[in-house]
C-alpha cells in the first residue's frame, strides 16, 4: 500500500551524547574526589596517575578529542554572557576547544520553566534569536521546543552561535547543555536548510506539524506515502500517559485549521480523529495516535488520506 519509504527527519542525538559525557565525567570526578587512594597504594605516583584519569577518560572514551581544556565546575569566560547564564545554576563544567565550547548546567526548575528562563537570560545578555531555517516546512512529529536542534541564538558582534538542549534531570529540575560555536571564515549564524522532499510526496506537505510537551524526547521513526495515503511515526520518551500527549496535540491541530472529530483515550492508547476541508480538492482525514510500548516509551503515529 505504501509506494516509497524514506527515513523521518530525526532530532539530533549529539546533544544527548554530550550531556551523557558531562554527567558521566561528573560522576567519575566526584568519585575521585570522595575516594582517596587506599593505604595499600598510597604511593607518590598514585595522585598524579589519578589526576590524569578524567582527561584520558574524556579524550579516549567520551569523544572530546585531544587538545580540549576541561573546566570542572566552571564556565569558560570565552562564552559571551557567561556570568548571566550561570546565575542560580550549578555549573557541572565545560569542555573548551579552539572553535567551540560546551557547558553543562543544572537548575532546580522543571524543563519548560528552565527553558523560558534560559532564553530570557540569553536575550538579556545580548544574544539574538537565530533566523528560521529555509526550505520546505517540516511536517509530522517534531522535537519538543526545548529539544529542537534548529532553535539557536546569534552573537551579533561576531556572528558566533549558540544552541541549548534542556532535559529533565532524574533527580528533579533540569539540565542545560550549551553548545557555543565561535565565528569562522565564511561561517554565518544561520539554521541549516530543511531537507527537500522527493517528488510524489505532496500529501506529506498537507500533514500538520505537532510538537510534544517540553521534556518529551523523540527518536527514530519513519514515513511512507502513496497517491492518496501518507503516514509518519516516531518514538516518544515521556512519563506522560498517551491521553495527555494526544490532548497536547489537539490545540495545535486547531491552530492549523483541523477540526477534531473524536478523541478516544484508554490506559495504553489514545487517538484523535480530525478532518480538514479544502477548496481545491477532496477533504483530508487525519488520525493521530499514541500507544504505550514501554514504561516511559510510546509510539506516535500519524496517518493522512484523501
């Protein structure tokens, strides 16, 4: 029934790996600080050998590369507005390279509030919002606003750029991971161009754009289409039940001129049916569903047909 298949655009996993880098390094360093050398191995060379472990660990296993500077509990002064951004936050640390800086912070606020406060501080410090990407509008399930890789900021004086990932902390509050890219020859602060869709996928251009609530992570998925039918799917990691995910999509559908016909919600699955009339063609019908496939894992699916 599906003529062609192509992969669904995915949210970047690089910030997630970078966050894991900071958190794992934090655990390693904390363990080293809290656990001194045992009496059996209290030799002169032991402290020096232990001191080298975080650098070697980060360079060889966490992918930071040689030549980077590691600042534990510090924000690099090279990051514009560093003092403003770190107010009220616990600084996990920074990785500083010649043309980029990555900084991890922990804050007590929940994800949505943490993102709002971070963006307000960025603007107050002199950063400006990065221009919207060019190319066709993205359709289907997109990352939660806090996780959108196209969301970024520019430093007007130098055209440097910064993006931020906001994720829920397992111990409460949120983690902020800032990625700063220094200005370079021919490098401008602009979001990447959106991917062009192949011929024959026009029905996918009629799909709505839906974002889950802040704190929801989207990964993987795929899409397919034929002449009168198209579908797309993604995996969501969230503590929200399916009915709350679907409830978050309904206002977005209304904003995009879809009329919700019926909502069906259960403990493990929820679905909304919608329609959208067109002046120059047959009415569009839409199904959006979320069903639980794990404790904190759900499958999001969207079908559209003429």
